[in-house]
C-alpha cells in the first residue's frame, strides 16, 4: 500500500473517530449518565486525535527512514566478495546503480548480482509497505477503540485536546526555528571552508569577481578572483532602480484605492494590480529581454548614449513592475486599517482630504508601509530570472544604468550548476555569497524594525 493511500485511510479513520466519539458523548447525555465536563465535539476530537496522531507520526518516521532501512538490508545481502573492498563513495555508487535498475532506468546490461539486488529491493519495498500499512491501520483501530472505551461524562477531553493542540503549535514553531537555524549553520559551515582558502577581506572588499577555477591540478585555468563588491553593488543597484519604480507607483496606487476611488473602481483596479503578483518571474524576464531592453537601447541611441544589450536599467524597470502589487496591496490594507476617527478628527479641524492623507493617514500607517516596502525590497534582492535574462552575468562595478551588471543570486545559481567540483573555491564561494546576502537582509530587517518601533511609539 502506498504512502498516500495509507495516509488517506488514517485520515478517514480519524474522521470516523470524531463522528463516533461525538455521537457517543451525545448518547451519554441522552441516557442521563450525567452532565458532560466537555462539549461533545471535544469528545469527538479526543477520539480522532488518538486514532490519527500516533499512527501519523509512525508513518512519517517510516517515510523518512524506511527506504534507508530497506536499502541497508539489500546491501547486507550482497556477496562479501562484491562489497568487502568498497569505499564509501563506491558503495554509494553501487547503491545508486541498484536503485536505477529497480526503477527500470539502468543503462546497459547489469552484473548478475546487481540485477538480483534490484529485484530484492523491489520485493522488500512492496512487502514492507504492506506490512507497515497494515500495522499502522490496525494500531489506529486499536487506539480508536481504546479512546471510545475511555469516554465518560467526567472525562476532561477539552483539557487533553487543547493541550495536544498547544503542543502541536509549539512543535510547528520549533520546526520553523530549527529550519532557519539549519540554513544559517549550513551557510556558515560552507562559508568557513571558503574563507580558509580565500581571505575574507579580499572577498568583502575586492573589486574583481571572476570565479572560474581549474577543476583539476593538471588543468590550465584561472585561479579565480572572488572580490564580491561588484556583485553586491549590482544587487543593490538593480534593487534601487526597482524600488524607485515600485514604491512611488505602488504607494500612490494604494492611496488612490483607499482614499479616493469609488467602491466600483476599487473592485476592478485592485484585482488587476494583484494579478501582477501571480505572473511567473520567467515571464517578466521574457518581457524584459523582448520589450523593455530594446526600448532602453533605442532610447539610448536616440540620446547618443552607449547602451549594452543587457542593462541594469532594463532589469530594474521590469523588476519594479513586478514589485508594484507587493507595495500597493499591503499598503492599501494598512491604510484601510487606520481608524476612521483620525480622518473625522482631521476633517473636524478643517483639513482637506489631501491634507488628511498626508499629515494623518500616511504617518499613522507608516509602520505597515515600511513593512510593505521591506517585503518588496527583500523580493527584489532575491530575484534571479529577470536579472539573468535582462541584466546578464557580467560583474561590473559601475553607476551607469545602461551597462550590464549581475547580482548575488545569479552568481549563486551559476556557481552551483554545471560540471564543478563541490569542494572547489568556485562552488564554496556561492555559500559565502549566500551568507553575505543573509547578513545584508538581516541588517535591512533590523533597520526597518527600528523605524517601525519609533513611529509606533508615536501613533499607538
């Protein structure tokens, strides 16, 4: 039985447990057994949780570790003559070959012991899936029956259900924290390996970025230059151009929709603006390279300027269009959340509508607007496809928006793809760039939180 089918059966058992438990609790009241401590719905949730949670946890654990256990059994069953002298990498390669044969995507004619191991792998996977599914369903049924037998008028099911839900929410919070911690630690670990080969000062303040290195010592190739300043500047430069487009247009759109537009106009304009957020970034990239970049080149030629085929201006303009709904929609919601009493008070003092917006509404909504701008800026810093297609891969330290530049995310992608040794300085530099990008984003968050805190003290 497949993982999804087993999960579906467990969910059905939990739903049935809720219905039966709720009905049993209602019957206890109907028979005059006493007043229930908790509502019948809590009795239903109590039975459903007992029927579902233990089985689901075990199913998840088997989904994570089950395949490894089966593969370990397959490797243990191979002849000693074939595995005794294998190194760890050779053993992993042999296991990959067995997996490919079991999946039917092997190349050529495998050795007899490999073919036999692939057949055994298929058999063990099928057998273990049925055994585990049957055991989990049987266990869920037993837990459901046990929970039903425990139902009584004085059973504090509400306390148990709420305690379980609090634990589940705490685990979700811990999972989010651990995931963030794991990302940061992985970046730090790999970045330290890079800084052991390349000076951190040269990386942070170097003016040349050329990560091409020789894969093997006997190859002729560059030793690489990893000065990240041109890459960081390209990221900030394109993001600045994008924000110069997105913030004024998005903020003025939000003010118009919240303060001036009629309900009919608002019901049409806001969904159209939000459609921009659902367009894939690769489509924006095509739009940039096919429409905006030629227009920028033609405008530059008309003005007698030299414009590169890929330019920071083209990428920034299109990225700004992409960010407009982030600024507009969030700012609109924040402006609408400003209490109407502030507007009424300003009107009572003789302020016009525009004066009310400028001197009352926007200052009161400033913390939320800063959050919207921060979200848009983070989105701009992390964008990749538009920059690849419209700005190029050249790391140039320039303030000319008509020249090609590149960004941190583009270099991370290019350094981690292709025929590159994972332990090379080129590959490890991607983790150093990722750590640098994380630190820059963290600093932006701290600055934004400081602004929000300052103005919240005034308008709360």
